[in-house]
C-alpha cells in the first residue's frame, strides 16, 4: 500500500493521493482524497461538508473516490525505456506479407526496426513523457550511456532524489525536462548533490515547485544556461536565490501570476549574464522594478505578451528602465485596445530607442526614422496627450530631428494647399482633406503622365528629411501632411 502523499495515475489522469480514510457519505468503505494535476477535474480543496480532510496546492483541484479503484501501474525508468525504444519480439508481424491486388510486396522489415531500437546505447534523445515512471533503475551506464536530451515530463516520481538516481548515471546528459512532475519532496541528500552538475537546459514547468526550492536551483543546476519555471502559480515580486546563478542566460516565467516584473535577489548582488526573460501570460500591470537595469546589463530580449499593461505610460517606463532591451514582444496588452496594429508598432518604436526588433519583426534604420518623425508630428499636434514632453526620450528625438513646429490651424480648411516637387519642377495644387495616398497617386499620375503603380510619394520635413508614404490605403494626414506641405514625387520605373 502506497504511503501518503504519493503520486498516482488513474485512467491516465495524474494526481497526488493525499488522504485515505472515512468520510460520512461512504460509511462502508474508505475514501481516497486526490488532488488532480488537471484542476478542472476538481470539486473542492480537500473538504466535505465543512470538514477539512487534507489541503491542496491549487484551490478546488480535489475529489474523493472510493478505495478499490485500480490505479495505473507504476514502473521503473528502464522498463519504460525498453518498452518505448526496444519493444518486444514482432515475429508474428514479420510473417505477414503485404499484398496490393494480386501482387505480394516485400515483407516488412520489422526485425531491422526492432534491432535498431534495441541499440539503446546509441540513443542521444529520449522522450519518456507520461509513462508512469516512479522508480529509478541501476545499470543505465551500460544500457544508455549516450543520452544527452531526456524528457521525463508528467511521470509519477515522488522525490527529486529518484530523478537524481537516474541522471547521475548519465554523464552526457545536458537537457532535462521535468515538466508536470509535482514532486512531494524537492530535498536532495549530499551524496547526489552533483547529479545535475552538467545540465545546461532545465525545464520545470507546471511542477508547483515551492519558492524555497527555487532558491536552491543555482546550487542544483550550476551549469544551466536556460531554465523554465512556467505555469507554477508564482506571484511573488521578489525571487530569492541562495547563490548567484552565473551560468543562467534565459529564464522563462510565463503563465504565472505576477503583477509586476519580479526581481531576482542574490546574496552577493552580482550582475547576471541573463540575456532573455519571458514573463508573458501573467497579470503584469505595474512597472516599478529597477533591479533588472542594475543587475542584468546583458538583458536584451523581453517577452511581455498577454499581460495587463493599461497605458502608454507603462511603455514609456519600460523604455526608460530597460535601456539594454533590443528585442521586445508586447502584443495583447490593454493599452493597445482600439488602436490599429501599425499605429501601435510605430508608437512603440518611437518611444523605445534601444529596440531593433518588435513583436518578432526586425526594425531597420529607415523604419525607425519614419516612426520617430511621424510620432513627433503627432506629439506636436497634441495628438499624444499622455506623452511627457519633459522626458529624456523627447529630448533625444528633438536632438536628432530638431523641435517640431505645431502649425496646425485653429480651424481646418476642407482643402490642403500642397507643393509637389519632381526633378526640380514644382507644382502647387489644392487637394481635399481625407484623401488617401492611393487617390493622390491617381491625381499625380494625371498631372505628370506617370502610371500610378510606379509613383512613390514622400513628405519633406522642415529639415529636408523625407517620410515615404508606404501604405496606400492611409489618408495623407496620417503621414503629417497639412496645408503648405511639400511632397516629393519619384518615378520608380
């Protein structure tokens, strides 16, 4: 009989057995209290009729079942490995001829496949996901010494030491996935303290690892370059570590419950080599931590998708604090609601000086210049009321392009007087407000006898800078065209 608590699988549904004993509704049999990994299967948090029988890690993730239900059989690492990669004899299959019409095809080479799979000593990548593994095995050095990438996700280990007894026998192991293993104990005796010494990538998503165990990760995995702690219900604004994690370059904290970007706390205040941080799919609504700027000078990639950033002020704060960031993903935040995607892209690029990539797209020099000029024109016309003109970023933009002049008239005319320039020739024309770039190209085509498809238009700023009209469906005012503007025409044939 299993001790309690222990990991179980019932009809392939994983959980933790946390109670065995009586409950009033079943007077003639014992009840089993199970906390399910899939919390949608739960109905309560370990209580019945106001009486608490056990506690759960996740609210409303538990149910009672009657004792006698047959759990899926637990097995050892080697049993699962042999079944997955060296299945039993297939002689019966080898006797079968495959026919197509009245032709007999060559017999299937199952024997070759079986022999290939039996070469466990040559396996470098092993995936044993959801195999009910609960026990380590001896002799792995002789069976599978070449394993470098091992996926043990969603199995039935109770203790970290059982996993250590496996990895300590695999000297070439570098990548270890333990996702979904909700261990009862994360303690590791001294004799196994080097069991994870060579691991470079460790994934601990959906393990519900406690903060106290997270603090020991630098000691357990001192060579890890990448670590995933996704889906662990983490919410603390500060994550403390017992040692500085000097090897860590990429940290995944996605799908947790952070309301601000968490600070990493180390005892010696050392700077960290982290280059990539993923905090997507959280509830981040506040940006007030400055420790990342101070402690992670190498950080250049930040993923903030699917959070709760409500205002452009949050974007400005990010841009001022995360000055080393060159690659950011920030889609699906409330500050974008109701805005065209292209408008958001331009505004973020203009506000965040260090970016070279945004939402997976590279930003070239031309795109940055167009975004900044367009943004300055909107600010000058007071179309960006939440932007602080005293902030350092505005001073940077003015130093680059010069202070913009707000020439927007108090009362708008229905037409715009524009000077069109081409090859030294200037024509002054009046065009209606609200004209799209495409319709303006059609007018220019008539004036200059150029096919509209080969016309390129660009607004000339006061300092001679050109802003090309790249979107033909936009109205010309979108690019800052106003009464008295100059537009250069190019024949691209």
